[in-house]
C-alpha cells in the first residue's frame, strides 16, 4: 500500500509539473472531475485507468516509478537522539530549518546573524547525523522525504509547541496572510477519521507546494507556518459543568 501511495503521489507531481489540472485530466480520460478527484484522494484506481492517464498526458511510467522510488529511500522521521541534537543549539536548528526551506549558504548568511564558517560547521554536523549530504562548494542534498514529519511529542515538536503557546498564537490573525479558525462540532468516529485524513493530505499538499515554489527566486518566497491540529476538547469552564455519570 505504501508503494502504491508513493506512485500516486509521484504521478500527481508529474501532472502538476505539466500544468494538468483534475478538470483537464477528466476531459482527456472521459471522467467527471469529481470522480478524478475522488480517485486521487482515495489513491485507488485500476492499472487500466493508470494506463489511460499516462497515455492521455504523455507521461512515462518509468519517470513516475523512479521518482516514487527515490522518495521511498528518503527519511520520513528522525530518531529521538537526532532531534535532540538538532534542538540543542539554536544555530544548528536555524541551519536545519533553512535547508528544509532550500536556502543557500549565501542566503543564510545574508539574512541571519551567522557566519559562513558557522553554517558550514552546522552542515557538517547535519551530514554526520544523516539529515543531509554535504556536497562540494557547500551544496547540500536533503535526505528528507516530502512526507517528513517530526516525532510526535518529540524534542523538536515540543520546542515548537512552546513557541506556539508564547508567540505563534499571540496574534489577532486578522492580517492579509493570516487565518485562524476554531471549529467545534460533533461528528461520528468515521467522519472524524475522514477529517483527520484530509488534514494530513493538506499537510502533504503544503509540502509539495513548498517543493514547487523552491524553484522561484528567494525574494519571491515568504516564510509561513501552518498549524494543523485536531483533538477532542472542551473549554475547562464547560468541562466543569458536565454532569457526572
């Protein structure tokens, strides 16, 4: 199933690179746009349908498979020890996050209070723990998959959780590039599972868009953080009024 998911994700990236929308694809393979969206969302279609898509878009299956294979060999999660080392020093964390955002050494030095020698020293450490591969002329090759995520409740997630409490949420969220919505609803367990799955898909879409926009000039890209969360929760004042059973 994991390999099938990797193939579908790779196919989606190839379609996007060619500018083929779901509506375009639906017309080419004689399906409704809704059916195409559902097919990709569920990652469930026949080999015949896959062949139809490849022929309609002139995409070589070998390219799709090779891309999926590369992703499958990349790291999807660090170890606790690796995360703890990255979080142990602010400059090392800065370099690690900047590499995820595909900044160059020159851009790092130009935008932050850090010297080139310090950046290189951090890159060597990140290479040693397997986060990236340091190449000649201080170029890097990330060893992190597009679906990479920090350890739940691990060192780095806890660090950013603390930052969220004290800084990230200390905003009115009324700016042109800000949004905050807290939705309290009652759903079935099936519906909850579906919504959480969609949140995870949205996170993957953000990661894929990040990869696409990495091709743009540095000055055309801006840092933005999405906080996606879901949990059973009531304000304490309401919990205090729940009738004891």
